[in-house]
C-alpha cells in the first residue's frame, strides 16, 4: 500500500503577506487538511475557546511538555510561551489527515530539524512595495509600527531560502490553488512512496 | 522577475510501465513542454526522420560531442551510441520552455550529477503482477524475453528511490494529470524562485 500517513505542512510568511487569508481559502477547499491548534500560556481573550483558538496551558503544564519532548516547536514572546503540541499533530497524521501549521520562521526551523519530511511553504508578497502598501492600509498602525514590521518582514524573507516552496500571494485564490497542488504533489514524492516501492519489490 | 528559464524533467520507468503512453498524453495537454530528441549512431529505420525521431550521427560526430562535453548523458547499446545532445535542450530551456527526456535509469543518474535542479520522475506499474500481465499481453514476446524484462524492471525499480517522484500508472489520464501537476508545482520551488527572493530583498 502507499504510505497512508498524512503530511505535515509548515506555512510561514511575513505580516502583510496575507497568509491567513490564503490558509482560510485552502482549508475551505481541502477536506483532508487540518489546522494545528497551538498551545499558549497567555490568558484567553474574550470569545477564545480552549482547543479551538488555542490550548490554554499553565506555565507549569507548558514547561512539563517541553521537558517531556511534547512540543514540536515553541518560543516565548512577551513572557508567554507559544508552541505546537506533538500529540494532536501525530494523532491526525496517523489517521491519514494532512496537518498544516501556521508558524513563525524560528519555529519552522525547529520543525525542519525534527521532521525532515515535512513540507515548508513560504508565502511572499508580490513586492516590498505591495507589502508596505498592505501594511499601511491597516489604519490602526502608525509609521513607526509599519517600519518595524517592514524590517521584520525583510528578516523573515531572508529565511525563505530555507523553505521548499515560495508562493506569491498576488491573487488569493491562485495562491490557494498553488498550495493545494503542492500538497497533492507531495503524495507522489519518493519519500512518501518509499513503502510502495518496498512492497512492489518484495512482491517479485 | 521569477526565473523564466524552463525546467528539465527526466522521465524513466521499466518496459511495461506505460511511460510512453503517459508521456504522449502529457505532451498533448501541456503546450510549454517539449520532448527532447535523442542522438544515435544507429542507422535510421524506414520512416524515421532526422531531428524528429532521432538525430542520426556518425560514430565520429558522436564521439566528438562526447569529447567536447556536448552530451548531457549517453550510453552504448549493441555497439551503437544513444544520448541527449546538450545544445538543443539548453536552447529550449533558455527560451522558457520545459524539456522532458524519456531515458533509462543509467542516463538519468548521469544527468542527476550534472543538473541537480532537474526533476526526476519514475513511472511505476501498479504491481509486479500487473507488469507481468502487461508484458505477457504483448503477443510477440516469448516466456524467456518476458522473464528477462521482468528482471530488468526489478533492477530499474531498485533505482527508483533516487528519483524525486514516483507516479503509479494505473489509469493513464490520472498519471498524466499527476505529471502535469508535478511540473507546475516545480515553478514554486525555492530553487526556481531564488531570483525572485533576491529581487524582493534588493528592493527593500
């Protein structure tokens, strides 16, 4: 049989790349793809549901998981931990479902070391000009915040060389199409088909 | 700009895998994909056209090309040379066209060393039983020839681990769909998008 285990897909992209919108469209059209829910030690905001928006853990619970190798990746921002619990991701993949993580570049690089057969996709804005335009359109941000985000975007884009695929988000539906195709094509990768080759050869 | 150079696609598969039929269907549906014409020193058979079926070269011409690094890969069978001339492949790729080579495993491995950014696809029969069935259906072959081809197929399939993708040819149109998708998706590979990332970063 072909490898029935699901894929692990890691999605990153700078603020303003529109990766959230692309991801939403991708999830709507791909029934076998599930978004991994992150864990965090920050307090739930109003309306946030445990297990849906985040798994809300205490600092002790989170650090226990780190010690017991229970986190695929994690980082600490503003005094709170954020991370991807291994268990639910593994369960879904073993059930044949593809799992997608939307995470920062640093977390993605942690996963690259642990899961070399994951697929790493980076969402790019069509240009820095367009990125600046998108960030400026968010009326809530002042010039200083925009400049900071532009700098952060450049730092992230510098890391994009380490991803497997670069998808330009010019038109959202096209970017979602490309992501969907990338995921489908991985099912024919030799890594994924190894068991099938083994079986054909045992067969002879 | 995105990398405008075409892709090099290398297709292999054992006799009976149906790779010729899949390739024909793929070429019919993909306007930007061109089949590379091999060179050979064997004599043209009736109806064979120089430059269409093969480039027919003299032994001296072929050996000159080998000496001048003019062959992407070559091999000798039954006293004749067969190979892929570099020049036409490079011209098409520089013009933005994707080029596909249908070659044996040994030739494919020569190309893997010279062109690490080529895509290597191996067409597999659904099973050894089905392969045997397909080879036996060719009424012209006797039992000994079939046994030889089965052994050759096993040897080739053992090399399939070194390809990038394994496409099972169960239904021809589906296999052609998968090949088409694999080729399309390569345009988003980081290798292919490197120039675009460079430019976005220079832009800032």
